[in-house]
């Protein structure tokens, strides 16, 4: 506990004691009765010898005696008071009388004759006045100093506390190589200058949120043995025009004194947006700041040895002059991690966590495509929190599964209760999605089905790609739309009625269909891009979307979108009618268990019942459907995700037979 805390704790008690003493003093003062006597009354009391106590205090300045005392017939709290001149004969008689007075006499010195009191009365007011004047003056000067400091750079110099290095950055192999080149140049510039190489003046890290751009910059600071300044783009922007430009100048001035050095600007889009855009023109202060930044990076002045690293997830809104060679020479895309990088990221974040032996991070990495590094960290943290709530000693797959659902859809709304009909509708809705995912040849694998509400969803079907790809074919997009329409189709087939539950499905399906027509050229309108995603920088993505077509073409676009949706709807209806028994089986299982895992789904599809717990040891011939799929994937069998168990076993036998024949041929040769 620090001194300030102790003082704050004692203040209430001191205040209470002060109040008690004040009340006690006022109570005594109010109970005292003081009789102000005339001179004749005072003389009469003395002559009649009724005075019992007398206290005399001289006042030299007032040339009087202040006399207080008590008389015989007074009560205990009663007294008298009188002022008499210093030259009064009666007072002198009292002091000079040789006879002892028959009352108690007390004489007090003149309080105004004290040297200390004179100083307090005469000097203290002057000292207080001068002190207040000095305080006000220094305060004004402090404000002036702050005003003078208004244009100073807000860039902070990094220290070695909590040092982050490349070892702490999982994945990003190519990205680390790009920035490592900067560190090599700063450590050994002659190696580059020998061949006439010029190191980039700026490196722009571009990528979605949570992919590790700022973490990569921190690792550069940890690896580099040079001064490292870091600042946010918003630190330049102020209300007053010119302040941001002044801070840019001061930042480069400080950096020149420390060269060679690195400067990291986070969220540079706050200051580097395109100039002259927006409904009301540009932001003059931001443009002034950007102009100064452009000049400092590559203008008439030379800033040798200063390297800028900036990060943004809005590279599309940056000014073209900022991105040209000579300023930000190099753009490094920090994208979402692939399966190998996700495994490395999970290992980094699992170092300080106790995982159950059943948790396999390589399997978890395969189940989380599309997750950023920040999302993976959050997943393990949520799993750890759940394990603590459940009083477990280690994090198990149960917590991992629940944490994955939390990251994707939010916490389960266990308090939200459906009536029986709504629960049945949701079960058939999700079963429709799942059956299409199982039966469509190019659809993603169905990993999980649940009718437990999360976030705004009443339930969801989790589908993951069997392998990560970077391109999507027209067939895959059409089957994705078909799968999205499966929930509404299943409701219509079973209940001959539709609900609002497919709202989000329609939104996604329509977006894909329109992109196929207007952007990907996957319609009868031909390979023409009719719309662009980029809109005005300050107007929003779709408010000012570029449209390169006439009203007639707009009508054709609407017809093509409607055609795609209708064809996919009919295809979904055909498949679900052909597999109505499987839809009912999955829906009934959901109504009973509420959540179905991949192993349970595979068992229902293969055997028509939930899997049983096996205690005996399995042989190679007793491999489960899931294990057969994993083995088929390892051996590179194409289309294994859409095969049933018998087809998988036959495909594996064919692969083994071909391998044996090849061995025999090789041995003969």
C-alpha cells in the first residue's frame, strides 16, 4: 500500500474528528452566558466584594484593559466582561495594593506584543499574496510551454522490456524474411552498398485484422539493435491545421539524430487517406500531415538510414503518392494463416496452458480454416476459461469444441427456450443444410450440427473445406448457394410452410449469385465485370459503387441472379426429396441430442444409428468411417469425402494393389 492510499484512508477519520471538536466547541460557546457590564456596575461589584475571579489582559494598541471574571451570585457557566482604559485608577489600585485581594486575580501579557504574532499578522499576508502571484505566473508559463510542445512528435522510443522476437511470431515465414532484410541492412549496410543495392525506404504491412502485422513490427524492434520509434497514425491528426505536419517534421528530426533507426506507424490509413476525396472535399489538417510525410520520405531532403514500417488493413484508401516506389517501395501482404501456420500459432499460444493429452493441435489447426492469429489465441484463451469454470486440471477437447463455437457464433443461449414446434423447425432446417453438404460432391465437409442457439442464430451447421484452396470454381459456388438454400427447402418440404429462419442464408446466397454475374463473369452475360467492390473512400463501400452498365443490362443482371437462385433452389429440393429419410433421421437425432459431431453424423449416414462406445481393441479391419477417410486423405485419393464406407475400402484396396504391382515391376527391372 502506497502513501497516497494511506492518506486517502485517514482523511475521513481526520475530518470526523474535526467535526466532533467543532461541535463540542460550539456547544460550549453557546452554553456560556457573558454579561457585558458598565463601568459603574463593575466598580459596584468590587466595592461590595462580590468578585470571585478576575482576569486582566492589557491591549496596548486599543489602550484598554479587557477584564473578565465571575461574581458570587453567578452560575457556573456565567461570567462578566468589561473594557476599561489603561489609565484607570481602580485597576492601578488592584495592581499596587499591598493587601491581598479576596478574589482570584490573573494577569495576562499583551498578545500583540509577541514578535511571532507581529510577523504572522504583518508579514504572512504579504507572503501569501506573493506566493499566489508566483503560482499563477508559473501556471501560465506551464500552459505556454505546453503550447510550445503542441507540435512535438508523439513517437515513443521502444525499450527492451517484454522483448518480442521472431521466435514469438509463428508462421509468416516469407514476411519475416522481407523485414529481416531491413535488419540485415541496418547491421551491415556495406554488404548491400557493395553491389549498389538501395534498401527500401518504407515497407507497408497489409492484411486483414488480427493477422499479426503489429506483432511482426514488435519482433522487428526486438531483433534490431537500432533505435525503434513507434507511433499511431491518429497521433498526428489534431484539431488545428499544421500541428500534424509539425509532428511529422519533429519525428524525422529526432530520427535523424538516432540514424540508422526504424519508425513504425500503426494504422497509417488514419493519416494517409487519398487527398481531395469525400463529399465536402478533403480534411485540410490530414492533407497537410500527409503532404509533410510524403516530403520527408522522399523529397528534396535526404533521410538516409531512416526506414519506415507501416501497417494497415485499408490499403485501398491510401493515397497513390504514398504507395509509389521511393516511399513505400515494398508492400508485404500478411494474410490469414494456412493449416501449417495455424498449427505453429497454436503451439506458441499453448505454451503457458495445460492441455490434456487428448488435445491434438494439428487436428485443431485443420478444423479452423479462416481463423486469424488473434482468433486462434482467443480460442485457446476461451478454452482455458471454460476449463477453470468447470474446475478441471487441464484443457480437454470438450472445452476446445465449445470455445470454437463461441468464437464462431458466440456463447450458447441456454436460457432461450423454444416451444416444441420451433425446435422441430430448427432441427429440420439444419438437417437440410447438412444433407446437402453430405450429398453434394463439391460441398464442404459437415463437421457439426447443433440446434442450441448462439448469437442471433437459432442453430447452425458447421462445414469446413476438406482442403484449403485459393480459387473457387463455378460448380463450387453453385453448390455453395444450393447448400445455403437447404434450410428453407427442408422447412417447406416437411411443414408446407416457411419461416424467417433463412434470412441470413438468403443474404449470403444472393451475394454470391450477384458476384458471379457482375464480377466473376459466370453467367450468360459473358466474361464482363459489371460492378466493382471499391466505392468512394469516405462514402462507404456500396453507396457509390461503380456500375458500368445501362438500365437494360441491370434488368438482365436481375434475371441472371434470379435464374441462378431458382436453379439452385430446385436442385436443393430434388436432393432433399430423394434423401427425405436421411433428413428425418438427422432431425430426430438433433431433437434428442441437440448437437451432433462429425463422428456421429458419419455413423448416422453409414449405419443409420448413433455410434456405440467400443471397449475392445480394434484391428485394421475394424477401422471407423472417419479413420478410413483420414487414411484416404493421406494416400491422396481424390473425391474421398463423398464416398461411403464400402467405396472407401475398395479405393484403398486399389491403391494398395497398384503400389504392390509397381514394386514388382521395379524389382524385375
